[in-house]
């Protein structure tokens, strides 16, 4: 058992590699709810890989998400959601481009709920009949997302910015792709990616490592098979595939997401972590509602209050997004680019970088008031090979010069793409 401590945050957590091969992390926190999340490094991007037998396989889009749905159905016909409800636990699951996670939150019956979590995720059950039934259910979910303007806008952006990278794939797949999924294919993907050594369990709450390990010992095998997970990744160009894309839907006012593709993908986790924090400082200094850019565009009536921005990076892709609502998305893009060019000439004012630093630092400290936020953040850093407790010092260490040096990455026209959803034509 290894303990990690932060004197600054006055927090600590434990790492245990269970005898089954599952990495287990326990973050003691005396809050009302206890939160547990069991996740695998397997997401929508992982469509080409080598099976444990060494075969290179390309699967239809949407398999990871399909697996997430199917695992809640047990061999005896019961549904794990009903079992969690009986324990007073709130359970859920999600699939992203890079991982699939199963989770619950509870105020009591923790051991029973954790037993159920570990049991159903490690007991796959797929038949041709249950797969056909799920195809209809997920087809309805796909149509629901297709009817969401913001979801369509983001998906359209990913398909415009990226040419071959898996981030351009719809997490749910399409009605055509999920129709190709079989129970045999699900078993192959499960065996490849749901190896316990490719997963992690994170628990945050008023629990001890011993309590968690006692459940793991009861449910998990003493030893589990382990194979190298080998993904087959195509080489993505630095530049975007398309600079503009639009679709018409039932919206009252145009919405948009402006994307800036970051061509720099540090191979090391430490360098990637530092770039992530520095880029978030840049975004907060440039795109914040408290900054000059948003204030000007809002006061001129170009933007409404529907507005957000973010930066995401992995070892396979990285990008900024700025999303909003306004009558003329192309004009908004032009104004944003003009503002960025002015900043590149003058530099971001040191006081703006300091304001951004205070915002990020405050957000980091506030995240420790929630077991859910702690567990999810810890999981993200673990899967990326980074250190959760390094964040406060990292935020403080990045200089204004370092932030300004990143501005040119937002000014490459060949790395910029605009996705819009326009009102239906009369």
C-alpha cells in the first residue's frame, strides 16, 4: 500500500495494486456521500486494436458505448440499477472518447453497493437476442442526440477538425454502425479492454482502504489474465480537415463552436500536464466572461449569455473550443481572431494572467469539497500518468511569459474550424 500526501491541501490517498491486478485508489474524506468509480481505458476512439490473440481488428463505431449499456444486464435477468436502488445508491455510467466508467454514490450500504459494482462489471453477459434488443434502445438514443443542436454542433466540429483521429467518431456510433455489432464482437472487445490491469477503481468518502480491499477480495479473482493493450492509431495531420461546416436545425438563433486544433502533443505525462494547465490559464485570460473580448461582443449584441470555452488534451489529440449563440457566427469568429492578433502584438497583460491564475487556483481548491469531483479528477490524472496533488504548485509556477508564448497556437488559420447550427430556412 502506497500513500500520497499533500501538506498544502492537507489531503492524502492510498494506492493498492490488488492481487487480481486491479489498481485501487482510496481517498478518505469525511463528507456525507461516498463515491466510487470503476473505469477502463477504453472509449469511442478505440476502434482499431490488436486482440489478445494478436489479430488486428477494426470494429464498428459505438462498441464501447454499447458495452457500457449491456453490462448492467445480468445473466439471471436482473438489472443492476434496481439492485443499487435497493441499497439507496445512485448509480450511473458514461463513455467518453478515451474511457468507460461505472459509478455510484451512497450514504449507506457502501460494501453492498461496491460488491454490486465490481460484480456486474466483471460478469459480461451478451446473447444475440439481448444485443438485438439493445440496438433498438441505442438507436433511439442516437436519434435523441441528433436532435440536440449543441451535440450536433460539437460533433460536426470534431468531424471538421480531425481527419482520421478517433476523436471525430460519435461516441454512440450511428444506426448503421451499431447494426453491425454482435455478441461475439462484444466479447472480443470486453476481453481486450476490460482486463483488470487496464482498469482502476477509485473510492472517495468516509471509508478505509481495508473496507474497500475486503470487498475486492470477496468479488475479484486472486489472479486475472493480462495482455498488452495495443491500439492501432492512424497519423493525424496537424491541420484541420475543413475550416467551416454548417447544418440547419430547429433553433431560434444560430449557435456555434469555434475550434482551435493544438498541433503539439507532448509524449510525456508531465509535459502534457503542464501544457494543459498553461492552456487553461490562456483560455481563462482570453475568453473569460470577465475579460474584454466577451464583454465587448456581448455589449455590442453579437453574443448572448449562452457562452462557454474549454481546452482538452490527451496523448492523441488536443483542442480549444469556444461556444456561443449569436446572429452572425462568422463575424464573431472574425472578431475573435482580430482580438487574438491584437493580443499577440501587445501580449496578455500580467494582471489578466494573475486573475486567471486565481480563478484556476480557487477552482482547484473548491473541487476538494465534493467526493464526486475528487474521484473523477483523480481518475483523470491517474489515467494520464499525472499527479493530482501537483496541480496547485503547477498553477502557481507557470509564468505570464509562458502563457503568452502559447498565443500563436490560436492564430494558425489552418488549425481553426467553425461549426455552426443555423435556423431552418423559411
